């Protein structure tokens, strides 16, 4: 039954995702009416889930309106609104975690019809109490413990992220233990076991104790904000408790499958959530592989010291989980921590101790004022905790950066590990087993992209430019978008999915922020070999001058383009051409006009990347395959000049954040990042072969 339902969800998702195409970032203002089925205040803002019929909408609510509405209310509101597409990780997260088909931002609440339901009044009163308790805990931790220790404690215990330190979190990522800072199944189990142990001293009846612990676990879920991973884990724990109360013999695999079935009945799209997949695959790995590994070391564990035996068992548990989660981690996070097999053995027990101690401190702090020593102990333990994680994260080569594996690679890996390995192990064919595991790991890391043609991608970075040129093993990045956030969440994410961790040549065409805003982040997080800058540097732009100093400090090769520079790739030439034509200084146009042309020549045609250089300076006489339309399509004079070009491009590409109706009127086909998303052109010949639209953008094959 479960697997039939699973197949139905996958088929439904496949049909839905095949119909979903890239949709513009631009939201349309609409008046919506529906019932609020959920509201939650995060650290940065509040949000609601609004339901009308079969449509479910995720809406961010300003603080001015948040307190006026409650769960169960019928509301009429004005919102900036768009349908969900899978254009970025954020929208896919909303789809997979909440099952919504649209999202937006509330501008105005026009009418509120208060719910008279007793149930909804009870739910709202409960949430008010829970939120007050959470705010009290946050205040207590911030008052008694300083940064970054309070950040780690709040994240680990109640999932509060307002004080998150990026540097600290990166240590946890590189050490392969970032999961301990995301409240999930691990934390729910720790809380359940701690409460069960404490209540042993107060409630002697086992079944009554289980009921109380289950109730308190639900309270913990509410305090953490009912994030999808915590809700899933709580459901699993409650099912376990029910089986204990009914004195049923527990079958771990059946319990896991039944838990997944219940969760997917509530929200089928959870199946495509990374946290759902990691949670259940890790649990499956422990159930499936731990007995196998333990049986091999059983005699040794029984003979050794008790504490050493526990350490070995913990290592076997973490190894069992890690073995099956490697492909998922590579697929979603493009990295894998080798040291995680060892680091988890030390960090996970410390996590449990720190979590238990923190809960104990919260309780004593709320009931008494005799907790100064406990706060000091908590701070000291947190310091040790972070220091250990930092030590593991700084071990050389502890992290392997990877390209997103193909589904075929993952399928082969799981087939070998889950089906072949146990059979070979029981048959005692250890040599064949070793070869099979090495083959599975090698196949997982193999890249089947044998395309040697030139690939040009215009990334959708809003009002800015970022163009990636790839051929064979050469990566050239032209401009870096308008901000560090753009580089972090868009450019970096795309590069890692493509397996690009080295940028051989980075070109900043001119010193306007929409073209160099993400440079600092990229040089901190990627290996960059050469940087090319415009020779004209604004004397009053101290930020740009600081960037140049940082490039020099990083010992990156720095070149100022004061004459034509040529790069040779396989059968392609890339030229950086300084466009020194306008020497009349004007703050708005001077650096645009005197920017760097990027010209790409292949066989008997050329491609021009103009960034912000007006069309009137375009003097190329070769066969023009396509043209990057300049200045984000904002100026009508460029459209007029385009009509006067003697050599007409086959199509235009525009990097912009606004719909430009004037461009749609010209005869030449136009692709814009605001309408089409990421625009990728695979160049082989002069003739257009096919155009493929995806959830991320459009792919053009020449």
C-alpha cells in the first residue's frame, strides 16, 4: 500500500514539475480571500498559510498585521503574489515543506472575519503561551551568555537562528556535523530520552510516564516553531510511544515505513524535501547496516572496556547513517566531509550533553534564580564544543567539493551498497565486496558530461550582470552581480551544482556595483587564478579600491585591461577589449562607455558581450551569432541603434530585472533573464538546433 502511494506521489510530482516552467520573479498584486490554517513568527518576519479551496498560499506578513490575525480567521487581503515555480531553492523548499502552490507578501489586510470555533481559540491561546515561553528563553540566554556561544545554544535547543554566526556555522559544515545545529530527529530523541529519565524520579508508572513525555515532546515541537523536520520526528516518536503503550512488538522497518506513510498523507510534497530524505534514509541505514557491522565486531566489543565498546557502537551507528546519505549530501549540498565519520562520534554525544544541560538550566532559571554557576558551566561546555568542531573543520582536505551527481550515478551506488554488499558479505566474498564498494564510490563521483562545446550562461542576477563561459576545463566568469547576497545564494549555488570550484579568469568590466558586487564573496569562497579589471578606477569609490587591495592580498594574478587581451580555448578565442572612446567625464555614462567589451570568436562567427557599453560603439563586422543587449535594456537609443546595425544578430540576450515591452516589438528574438531565468547557450554551429525550457530557465542549442 505504502509503495503504491509513493509511486502515485512521484508520478504526480513528475507531471506537475514537467508543466512548471520558469516564471518571472516579478509578483503581481492580487486580492486574496481564504482561511488561515497556520501562522508562525520567525526571527526575521512572520508568515501565514492561507487556504482557499484546493489552493494553498505561503504569505510573509509584516509585524504591523501579524498580531491582528489568528489561526482559523477568514481574511481578505491585498498581496504581491506569484505561482510557485522551481526557479530557486527557496521556492522548492516552500513547495516540498508546506505543499503550497503560490507565495507572496501581504501589503494590506482589508477585512478579518474572526473564527468563533472553540478549537481555534484553544490553538491560538496555546501558541500565545508557547511564544511567550520561547521569547523568555531567548532573553535569558542572550542576557547570560554572549556571542557566539548563545548563537550555538539557541540554535541547538530551540532552533532560534537570529544570532547565527556564519563563521561558526561553516565550521560545523566542514566538520560534517552541521545537522546538530538544525533541530531535527536527533534532538527530538535526545529530549524524549532526557525527559523520560527525569520523570522516572517523579512518575513510577511506566505508561503514565510515556504519556507525559509524549506530551512534553509535543511542547518542545511547538517551541521550536514546528519546522517540518521536527514535526516529522515528533510523529515518529509518538508512533513509537503508542506501540509501547499498546505493548506491541516493534518492527523498526515497519515503524519507519508507517511513519513515512502518515507524514506523506499529511503533506505528500514532503517526499521531495532534503530533510525528509536525509532523515528517513539515515534511519534506514542505521536499521539496515548497524546489525551487519555490529555482528562483525560483536566479540571484540564484548571483550573490550565498556566505554570503548560504546564508542565503537556509536562509530558503527554514524557510519551506517553516513554510508547511505553520501549521495543525498552530494546532490543537495555539493560537498561531502570525509572527517564526518570520526567527528560525529565525538560531537553527537557532546550535543546530547549540551542539550540536556541547557534544558535543565532553562527549567531551573524559570523556577529559581540560583543558576549563575550553571550558566558558567554551559558557556564553558559550549566553548569546548565549538573548539572541537573547529579542530575537525580545519583538518586539511577534510571536505570534498563535488558536482551534483546524476540520478543514474546515485541509483548504481544504492544498488551496490544496499543489495550487493549484504549478499557478498554473507557469502564471505570480501575481495569482490571491496571491488564493488570502490566501483560504487567511483561511479558516484564520475562526470558523464562529455560536451566539449562552448557553453555560455547568463545567470539571472536581477539588475546586474554575471556570465559564465565554459569550454572543456576552462571557466571564465564575467562580472559578479549586484551584491554579496546574490553571489552567495545565486552565483555560488549555480557554480557548485556545475562542479565549478576554480574560476580560471574573472573579468570585472567596469566599476559599477551591479557588476562587481559579489566579487569579494567569490574570491573568499572559490579558487580564482586571474582577475581582469578596467584600468579606469574611480578615485572616490573606496569600496572598489578596497576590493583591488583584497585581490592583491590574496595573491591572485591581477591584470588591468589597457589593451586587447586574448585567451585561447580549444577552438575558441576570447578577447577582452578596452572601449576607450568617451573621455568626457560624466558620472552616469563615463564608466559605461569606457567599459570592457568581451568578444568571443569561433570559426567564422562572433559573440559580443557588451555589458553596459551602448550599441553605437559596436563595430564588429563578423557574422554575429548573438548579442548581449547593453545596459539591461533600459535605453531606447540602444534599440534604435540596433535597427541600424548592418550585421544583424540571430537573437539577443538581456540581463535585467524588469519586463521591457519595447524589446518584444523588434524583429530579432529576445531572451531576458527576468522572463526566461538563467539563459544557457550551447554553441557548436551557427544554426539553431533546439530550445529547451526548464524550471530554472532556457537552454538554447546551436
